């Protein structure tokens, strides 16, 4: 099939590349001329494991190309994917201006039948808005609008796309249904379903799924905070809960709150939709409030340990991205922690395998960016672990002790065993577990 993907952000580039990998001819279009030129030269503008191999192969073999010209991209396309930003407005609602703006342009360009696919995460009713804009200048026989939400997890997005748990397609058109079924059949050969439903239900499915996962994370963070007060171990509680087949093991790990481009935005958008529908979605309101506090929890622990006196203190931070295996720092807990520590007078030495360039664009020389994780520890008064990169899981504790002013670690991801940290001589504070105290620590917990 011939496919056009409008927008080469995270979703658009992964979508276009993976469709090309199954033999489709894909043209990705973006208004950013410099970005398009970089991609034409073989440079990927995002970090996503495994994407580089598919990108290189499909551009080299001519199945994946890039342009800034919308008319050129859609001319021969049977399917047009809209993978455009839907950033939250001040009231939490999704900004649809990019999607509706492109829909308006398409209404003047389409000459033969096309399936227009909303791939972006959009509020319920968006497909109707797109349809109405197209219908202003087009015969309705020339297009169908489909909702096809993405369920990609950054860091494993290629696997998620190539081997999806399910494909959700919202359409009331049998013609569009046949086209979309043909497109996705190569991805579900192992038996996972293509779920056809109406457009509104498909749009709601994405928001419901992300909001539920955000709620699970938030619930476990609340449990972890209570465990600390009751001297229980949230690791044991998590295992006990996850062994229940009705609950399952995933998304039960406590930490410093959720971030990224999806969960915060989607929860806010669903909250706004509920408000507009005059429904009081109390659970999601609580989720947002708890997550706001949780993202600052590690900074609070650090300030408490140093008796609210961080002037002249240097804090090393391991991990800046909102999760491992990505360079995405949108709504990353690390940003909130850094802001609080800087405001309190601390100096920051940070290391992240992929996200430092993005963070430097925000902070400039306000914080130090180090070449490796151990360099960040030199002369630091404490270490704060914010992102659970694999490289942080089995460090040299001997080197850590030698480089830190004192063996003091604040772990926002519970990477290390409590007994191990006791044996290694660390003062160790984590999430939802008893603190480890050792005689070598010069400060009280």
C-alpha cells in the first residue's frame, strides 16, 4: 500500500518506519525543513532502541522517504495517517489545532478516495470534527475518517508496533474497515486481535487505558508512602498483590511518579472531557494531585535529611529521562526534583545515557552534565537515582563509596536490595521501604 504519515514526531516516525518494514511505500511529511533534511540524510531525530536498523534499511531500499510538501505526500496515498501533536491547553484540554488545520488543507488536496486516520491521541468526537472539515469541500464518497489510537511504550515502541497486543480501529465504514484490516494483518499473524468498534469508543479506549495505568502507578505510590509510615516493605506488598491473577504484576512498581508525553496529558484531557460532560471524575482528580506530590518526594527526602539546608551541597543525579531507553524528558520527575533542589541552593551534577542534551537546552549551565555516572559522584554530598536505566542496576559500590563525600543514596526507583546496601555501608533511602542507616553516615535520616 501507499501510505502518507503527517507528522514525524515520536508516533509518526515509528509508525511510518514500521509500516515500511512490512513492504508498504511510506512518505512522511513534516513542516520542519531542517528535520526533514536530517532524515533524508539518514539521521534519526529521536532515540528509540531498534528504530535505527529499520530506518536505515527502509530508506536505503526506497520504501521510506520524507518531504515537506503535503500534496506530494498524499498524491498516491491510499491511507493518510495524522500523527500530529495534541498538547494540553491551560485548562487541560487537548489542542486539536494541528490536526484540524491539516484536515482543512487535505480538503483542498484530495482527488480520489482516501482513508484519513487519526493516529494521535484525541478526545472523543475528534473523528467527527475531522470528517466535518473534510466534508466542507469534499464529496463524502472520497474519504473515510478512522480512529486508530497508538499504544506504543517509549523504549520498546518498535516491538509494540510490530507485535501489538491488539489493534484498535474505530470506523463505521465497511470500505475503510477492509482497507485497515489489510494494512494490519501482517502485524497480527500470531493471533492477537484487530478490534473494530465505532470511532468514539476507539478514541475513548486510548484515554481509558492510559488513565487506568496511571491510576495503578499512583495507587502503588500511595501504598508505598503508607508502607514507610507503618514500617512495611512495599516490595513484599507488590509481590503479594501481583501474584493475584485478578491484579497481575505489571505497573505495580512504586517510584517518583509518572511522566512522559502520554500519561499526564491523557489524564488531564480525560478529566477535561468529563468536566465538559458535567461528570465529576473524582479518581482521576486524585491521581493528578498525588502524582504532583510524588514527583517531588525525592527532593523532600533530601531536604529533610539535610535539615532543609542545601546551601553549598552538591547532589549527583542519575537519570533525567522520564523512563529508561528514551531521551524524552517531557513531564520527567527529574525536572521537578532538579527545580526544587536548585531553589533550595543545591548544586547539581547529572548523568543520563541519552537525555542530557535535551535537559541542557532547558537548564544551560545551571547544572553540570557529566560524561559518565561515576564522574557525577566526585565530591557529591549524596546521590539521587531518578531513572531506572539498566546501567545503574549493578554499579561498583566500592567506587561509589570512594567518590561520594559520604555513602548516601536516595533511590527513587528501588534499584537495590536493602540488605546489600547495609552490607556495602550505605545510608540508603528508597520508596516505601525502611531506610538503611550505617555508622559512617554523618547525618541523621
